[in-house]
C-alpha cells in the first residue's frame, strides 16, 4: 500500500512561543509594527505546521489538498472573466468586474499560502496578504453597492425575450410595409433618392434605375445631370437644386429626361434639403416619378382644349355675324311693312299682310331671346350680397298690375335672408318664377304662390316657389321642361323662354334647378344655389 509523505521531524513549539511572548511584551505597538515589517519574510519565529505534533498525515494532506483545490478554482475564475472581458468589449460594470477579479485572485492566494504554511512558516507575509484581501473585498462591496441600482434596472431574460418577440413582430410588419411600399412605387413608377452633399454619395430606390433605364449596379456617384437632362430642363433643375442648398427651398417640377437607352421621358422631380444640428444643408432627398403617360395625356388634353376654344371663338363670331345679319333683314322687313298702306289693300292681301307683320315681330322676338341667352353664357356678371325680400318686392312692383288682375296671393318665408349672387340673374329668376305661376294658373282658381328659402341637407341655400296652378306632366315633358321654346300648355302667351333662362342663369353660377309637379295639383320649383352655409 502507498503511504503519505512523512512529515518533518517535530520541533518543540513551546520554546518558540515562549520566546515570542517574552520578546513582544517589552516592545511598543509602533516598534512591533516596525519589527513586523523588517522580519516579514523571517520564518524562524514559528515552526511550520508539520512541526506541530497535533497534525496527522491524513489530516494535514486533506487540509493541503483542499486549499490547493480552492486556490486552483479561484485562479481559474479570474482567467475566465478576463477572457470574457476581452471578447465582449460592450460588457457593463467593467471596473466592478476588475475588482471581483482582484478579490478572487487574493482569496485564492490566501488558500495557497495556507497550504504552504505546512512547510514555510511565513505567517507575517500571510497576514499582509489577508489584509490586502480584506481591503480589496471592502472596495468591491462598496463598488457593488453603488452599481446595484443600475443592475436592478437591467432587463431580465423574460424582458429580453419579450423585446425579441416584439422586434420580430415589428420586423415582419416593416418587411411587409417595405414590400407594399416597393410594389406601390413600382406600380406608380415612383422612387425615392438621397444625396449626401459631403461625400457625394447617392442612394436610389430600384424604380429610379428603371426610370433612367440604367442597370441596378450603376454607380450613382458618377451620375451627371448634363447627360440625362436636356435644355431648358437641365438649367431649371440646377437652379432649383442651387436654391435648395443655399436658400433651403423645396422644389416640385416636371422635366424631360433622355434615358440611358436614348428615350425621351417626362418625369416629376420633387426634392427638399436636409439639415444637420448646426442648420447646415448636408443632404438632399426627394422623389422621382415617371409621368410620361400622364404628361402625354395632359398635352393632348391641352391641345384639344385649345382646339375647342378656337372652335368656340369661331362659333361665337359666326353666331354674332349671323345674328347681326338676320336682325338687319328682320328690321328691314319690319320697316318695309310699316310703310305699306293697308287701306289700299283688298281683304285677301290685308289678311296676308297681317300674317307677314306677325311673322316679322316673332322673328325679332326670337332674335332677342337668342341674344339674351348668348349673353348669359358669355358674360361674367358681378356677384353681390342680395336680400331676397328686397329683390322680390322690386319684382312685384314690376308685375303689380298682373298680380291684381289675376287676384294672385303671394306669400314670403325667407328663412335665409341673403345670398351672394348676380343681381340681374336673381331678378330674372324670381320674375320668371312668379310670372309662370300666374300665367299657368287654373281657370277657376285664384293663384296662390309661396316663395321661401331654407338650407337643405347638403347645406346649400334653396329658393323654392310653390303654386296651385295647372301643373306639368313630368312623365311626358320631364326631359324637355327647361328647353328653349318648349311649352306644355295651350296658352296664348306661352313662349318657352322663362324656364330656359332660369336654368342657364343658375347653372352659370354653379347651381341647379329642380321641379316637382302633378297635373292639376300645382308645381314646385327649387332653385339650389352653389353657396354653402
């Protein structure tokens, strides 16, 4: 059987102890401290532990091996911590970790010295080592106490897992949004760009490469405006970019480019400056959009509008010339008929001449009506603030004899008192509404007419005229009720002009007119103004 190493011969411990006690009793504390330092490595004052006969081999080696195992473990922990600090430069509380390393190393050394005391009785050095360990331990406790609030504020594993899950969810949503944005940009042929004015590096979305017809690996830092922008658009774009850099202005312009494949293309360029903390423009960013299809449509539409405008001008000129010439002939016919002596005519010629005069008068009336309608469409009347009650009273003064002759009763209820509208148009509308209501009365019933104003559900001002007259068969005449010279009753004074004038006058100001009628029960006209209250 193997045996433990034999411990050294036993030296009498009481002799050492007696000498030490006798020596220390005659020295002061200061002298003792001085002697302690001078004899720090002196091992003659005490025997090694093996010299103590109370230590058995088993007990001694168990103590030694245990201390060495603890020292080895304490030495390994700092090594691992140092490796961790080197690999993870972002670890917090590095100073505290450094104190822990020193504390653990010193603790390990105390166990190592404890084992060495079995052979080397450096008790003074062991005491100094323990003192240093105690001091470092105290500093470690203080440092740990100071950082405890920060340690408590650190997120737990559950918090980190929750944050990871939330970030994954946000990343999924961001990825989805980026896809939708990319698809929207692709379908709308619109892309974003950004240029750094310091490094002159540019970042483009894929759509911009497509607009320029360039490969996706094209070096955007070498992009030259002169190559792709023709005059005058090149100068225009350079001017707005210069204003953005030096004056902080945004731009939004339509320009034409020459693509890499030599195709002309209309694009819309929008850009704005980006400032740093000092208020200096450091970047430009914006949007680039292919508007070739829309621009071509706009150009075609403008050409069509110019052509329509020219045709309208020609038509107006022709209408005025035609109206003037016909009116001259009609006036000549009227003048000639006025010179004829009807007394010298026989009965047949008198009858024919009366018909001729009637035709001449009707022709002049028709020309007057057409002239009025043309003036309404061409002229831009002045809008003013009008009072319904005042306008209506002036109209009634004009038709007072007609109202009394037909025993008409006219009631007012102007909940909305005022309106912004051309005076001549409002006079004409109210006049035609009232005269029509009187003209198309029932033969045996006195006319009862109500004029009122109110606000409809869409907040528009409405002028309503309700009567108890003959009414109109809307199923039969609804589509042509507002046509010129359209009449619906056998009345001698019916000419089909009044409702036509009401319609074109209110529509020229952005409004409209509606009608509701039942034969024999009367008619209600609603003039709906464009004004919103």
